[in-house]
């Protein structure tokens, strides 16, 4: 995989009553070091006033998401384990509990996909089941699929 990548993050939050979906497509960087993968990108959708630098780290059977800027947090996902973190937002600090139900990572030469499913509680209140998919692909690929749910393909030169 090259250093310059396209990153697609798709998250679904589901509770007893409804489902909410978010999606972000951006550019980022991909680095492998000491048997760990680091994917870094800037997210300006979390807090429109401040950018949030997001780093996703994959090592063995663990995914970590570190955010600094508009939102500060360090979330860890390991299958069948619960992790507690504090999520600092402009509206205050929340205690976040995640219990990971599933992690699946697929890696190829110029492609990586991470799928995680987890139960979420905020300040000891269950918020339902969440999933996220992070897709990483070389930025210089001839064709880049941005919205594969709808089978829409966009030529790489159209992204410039």
C-alpha cells in the first residue's frame, strides 16, 4: 500500500427505535511500522469549528482510534472485551464503554478494510449496537470505488 490513501469511514448507530448512518470520504496516510498499521486523516465533520486528527492503529486483534483536536478520545476495540474511555467534546466529557462483538480485517496489496461491531454505553446508559467500516485504498489507483453500496465508480482524475 502506498503512503497516500483514500479513506472511507462508514458508521451505523442502532438503538431500539432507529438507525443513524454517517459516512466520510477523505484523503489520508498509511504507514506500516513494527507489525502495526497506522491510518491517519483529518476529520472536520465532528466539530465544524476545529479539525480533528484521527489515527487508526491496527495491531494483532486490536483496533485503536485516537482523536485529537475538536474531539479528544482514545477508543480501543478487542473482540469480546470491554474498554472504558473518556470522550472530550465541546459539550463536556462523557464516559464511553465499548464491548466489541466482532472485528474483521482484510488486507491486500493496495486495499484494507476494517469492520467492527460493538455495544456502546455513554455515562452508563446503553446506546445500542454500533458498527463501522473503514476502507483504505491507494490514492493513485486507476479507479476508486467511493460508494460501493450503490455501485457508483468515480474516475481518480475526477477527484482532483
